[in-house]
């Protein structure tokens, strides 16, 4: 099955700086890569996703990049704000199998220091 | 608003007891999932169901069972709870087709003493 590794496990940045979280996956057939944000005591919520037919996707201050050859993808948050503090999870899935099961990384706790 | 609701939100139970966690959704999604979240281990899939007649084991199904009572309801049972089942449990739903993102419920924090 798919194995998703996520680094770092914790990340602290100053407000206004950028944050980068990296994930690798093992199954070359995986073709869908979402990112979830989980604020303290809340449920995970989808913030951005990318499919294997594109290399980068942006949504305001967040962006995701995908390198299929190296089997890794990254989340980039620019101009970080205190409300970006949360746990972020990457995930991978193979949409073509129809299973739609997401395999999650172990999470990154991001702290933005005001 | 269409949503995914889990009950109870918190539960403390004793070792050996049977407990059921319930999930209901008003999103009209066909697919439902149960995940377990542990610190440092992320979210791990316990069971998933694509419709009422389709139930599948995930990566950590031992010690758990599920029931899909209707399209909108998916329950997780611990037949004989043990302390290492102490965790945060999430139900999630998704729609087959174009959109593949999950919608998570608000979670059930289970403590087995």
C-alpha cells in the first residue's frame, strides 16, 4: 500500500516569514495529493489539493508543488500569520482505482510566532 | 448546512466494555470512512464504505467493527475496548466523481481506562 512520509514534525516561523512542509510518497500510481489543516480542537479541513497532471497550484498565500519523478510534494505558505498556526497533514491517493482512500502523513505542527 | 455529525464528542469507558461511535451526514455523499488519530501517527484508516452493501477494512481494523445502517449513517464499534484504543476518532465522507476531498466530522475523543 501507499506510504506517505511528512517532514518536519514541528516548525516554528516568525510572522511574515514563509513555511515549507514536505511529503514523499511510495506508490508511483498515486495521482491526487490534498493538504489538510487542523486547528486545535477542530476537525481537519481541506485547504488545497493537486493532481498529478499539474506541477504547481496556488491559492492566495498557499501553494503546493509536485515532483512526480521524485515522488514528493510540498506545501508553501507565504507571509505567515498567527492564524496559520495549526497541524498540517499531507495525503496521497490513487483516484484511478476508484478506492478514493487517502493515506495521510504524520502531520506537521506549525507555530507562527507574532 | 450539510455536515458530518459524530456522537458522542467525548467518552470515557472501561476496559472490556463495548462501545459504539456514531456518524451521520447530510451531505448526500456515498462514501464514508472511519479514521483514528494518534499523536505522531497522523490519521489511520480503520474501515470504509462505498455504499450500504459495501464495507471494507482499512489498515488498522483489528478490534473494530462497523455498520452502515443507511447511506447517511456509519457506526464504529469497539467490541471489547482496550487502553491502546484511546484516541481521537474521525468520521469522514466523500463523493465519488469529480470532487474527491473528504469532509470530516468533528471527532470523538475516546478514553479507555
